[in-house]
């Protein structure tokens, strides 16, 4: 086997070849013993790039409800950065493929600090309670939860990656991209082509980033010395129920960040967004206004009603998909029981044990971190001690399940894990909104960061990297993300009352807050007719999740996406339109010019998102400094 083949897995035995231990085969043919990996420059680059991408993800999350991929973009940026430094003779040695892989582990942990329910839970907390923990306590909270997820990945890594060879599609794609940018450069003409493709992606990302930043500046930066501003949206020339389309949030949004986010999602999700958005705001909302089920025609009033069926679709589809993966759940528990069957002696005798993370790191990490989480649950959110103690093993089990589901489907089931925990704590500690929300944050955070590390470890397995180095890199990223995400949140949202507004829809926060209120206080306070709509949403979520699983492959593109339908009911219609436009452009490009679409979609979309979101944050800083006006 060629050790530079990033897509290679240990070969299956045939009739003429005896079965070989996949771990021993990896050690013999893939593992790059002694090569530098987690170098100081890889750590620093990962923390800086990951911190920047955490800022970008934070902005995108409160606009769309999605946390976008980090690792691939970070690896392209790092490759371009160090190529530039070498060209300028500021560094002599090449930034190697394993350094970039380790850097990706650092960056992904930092960039994903917005996911796993962290910002959804914190935003929901601010929306429904008066609880306001200090920034330092919140940094500790998010950091410890993420670190628990990192340690939770240790005992299942060998089973899921080494032995079962689960796909972890994002990890596999990252390994292939790294190989094309780095190692191909040493293999003649094909190598030059591969390195050139990497540089082209970096260049496209940079140009698109400048476009996004320029648009955001011309649209949002206000000062006497700025002669004009671009509009935030373009009104459409028609009326619905006697009111301008913009009153129903139906406009053309001038935000590349939304177009870029749409280009990165599936076309099926995007057309589902448009379908549900138009049905919700052009048909349902006028009917609600006519029947006085909403008090005024505004985004906040409309979404106060549509939130309930939207959340019901998301929760029901997430839970149905989760339980349809019952085989994964069963395998998770079997794998968990298998952890304790290995003797310490046999672990030490295995050659792979010198490379893998020692098994004792898992209990040692939890022995340190679990008491901190339990104490913080009581101190910050008034969760009883006994209820906090239950959260830790529940989070570990959910983390194991989330990791396997991610390995098999590339989707981390946060939408299912959060409501399950909210339901448990709604029964254990009724009426405690803060406890209900933040206990689910523990489950979601551990699940996401466990799955994220295993996705990175899949890249490392294919490239011959050291798992120990990647785990340490992930912990560096956790620190960077925790330090960035909290102050960045307060910079973007100095007044939390804007959460749930047309400017900052925060759809995931609305869903978490709604689920928490439903479990804590019952459904008596729902708007007129919303209870019936919830039931319809629950049924629709179940039916669509079943259709996703069992529909013939040819029909699947025509089955509405439950995620798209649900999210569209908690964001303005203008956002759904913009994301649909982005997805349509990417879809047409991939269909008509597949090679070009493959090359440009991810870097251009990521550049638009990063450029506009980072400029948006820079404008906030300049307003605080008095350089720009509000």
C-alpha cells in the first residue's frame, strides 16, 4: 500500500491472502513515525485560524442557525499562509502535511465552539431567563464541556476508525484535500497540478473574502466620510393581503454570507427552505393576521407563532432519524462494554498501544473535568447536585452514540440529543428553565466535540498521523475557542433583546427556548392555534424522516428536507430566498460544469462567509472605538 494514498484503508482479505490485523497493517504501511506534527507553529496557526473562524461561525450561526465546516477551510488557509511565508523567505522549512493535519485539529475545536448547543443554549438562556453568568465563568463552562467531549472520544476511537473503518466522510475529504495540496507536489506533473489546485483554492478564497468584506463595509459602515451605503435589502414590487411584500419579510437580502451558506448546503435542503418560507410568510402569516392569531404584522410576531410547528418538525425528525439508527445505538453500547473487557496487560502488549492515546486518559480526564461541570451546573444554573451527577454519564453515552452516527452518516445528531436531555431534565427538575437548557448543552457539547475529534482522527488515520498529537491539538483548540466565543458574543450582541429579531433571527436559540418552555411550563401559553400546528409539525417531521430513510434513491431529491422546512419557519423569508439563490447557483454549476463546480464552490462560498462576517465584527469594533456611527 502506498503510504501517501489518503483514501486507502487496510485491504480486505481474499481467498489467496490471509487476514491481517488492520492496526498492524497501518503501522507497517501508513504510519509516519518520527515526522513532525504538532509543532509550535501548527498550534499557533491553528489557534489563530480557528479563533477567526469561530468569529465567522458565530456571526453565521445567529443569521442562519447553522455552524459551518471549519477544518477544510482552515487547512487551505494554513497551506496558503505558509507557502507565502516560504516565498518571502520568512520560514525555511515546508509546512508539512502532518503539521497541517495537526493544525486542522486545533482549528476545528476552536471554530466549532459555536456548535454542539453552546450558542443555541446560551442564546436561549438569555431569551427566557434573567440568568447572566459572567464571561469568565462562561469561558470555563464551554471549555470544560468541549474538553470532556475530547476525552470521551478516546475509548471508541480504535473500534470505530481502526477496526470498523467507519467512513467519517468529512475526515476522509480533508485527508484527500491535504494530500492533493502537499504530497502531490513531490510526484512530477501530477504533483504540480495538485499543488496548483491547492493554491488556486486559496486564491479564490482570498478574492471571495475581499468581496464579502467590501460588500459588508459599503452596506453597514456609517460615517460622515463615507459618501453612500448599499441597501441591506431590495424590496419586491408586489403586495400580499394588501401589504407590501417586505412587511411579510419577503425581500431580496443583500448578504453574501447567506448566499454562501446556501451554496454549501444540499439543493434539497435549499428548495425545502424556499418552499416552507413562502408557505409560512406568504400564505400562513396573512391567514394568521386575518384571524387575529398574531397581534401585528412583523417578523417577531409571525415567528412567535410559526416557531412552534417549526420546532416540532425539527425535533420530531431529529428524534425519528436518531432512533432509526438503532443499530448504531446498539453498536455504541456494545463498543462501550467492550472497552472494559480488554485487560491492561494485553493493551500494553499491542504495538498500536505505543501510538494510540493511553486508555487511562479517558477516566483521568473525566475525574478532573466532571466535578467541575457538576459544580458549575449547580453554581451557575441552580441544577441540583443529584441531577448534575446524572448529566455526566448521560453525556458520555450520548457522546458515544453521536460519534458513531457521525461516522456512518456525517451528521452529528445535536437536534436529537438536545431535546432528549431537555425532556429528561424537564421531568427531573420541573420549572427550572436555566437547568433545562444548560443540561442539554452538556450533552450536545460533549457529543459534538467527541464526533469532531474522531472526524479529525479519521484524517490522521488515513495520513499516518499520531492520535496523541491530534488529541493534544484538539485541547489547544478548545482553549482558543472558549477564550474567543464569549467576548465575541457580547461584542456582536451587546443587547440580547435583539435575539429573535429580523436582523438576528437566531433560529436555533428560538427552538431551544421553545422546547425548554414547553417542557418546563406546559403548552398552556401557546398562541391560538399553535398547539394544533405543533401536532401537525410533529407528524410531518416523523413522516419526512421515514421518507428520507426508506424512499427510493431516485425519489429522495424530491422529498422535502425536514431541516429545511423547520428552519424556514424560524428565519425571515428573505434569508430563505438568499440561501436558495446560493444553492441554485452551486447546483447548476455542479451539473453543467462538474470540475469547475468542484474547484470553486467551497473556497468561494467560504470566502464570502468569512469576509462578510469578519468585516461585520470589525465594524462593531470600530463603532465601539468611535470611528464609525451606529
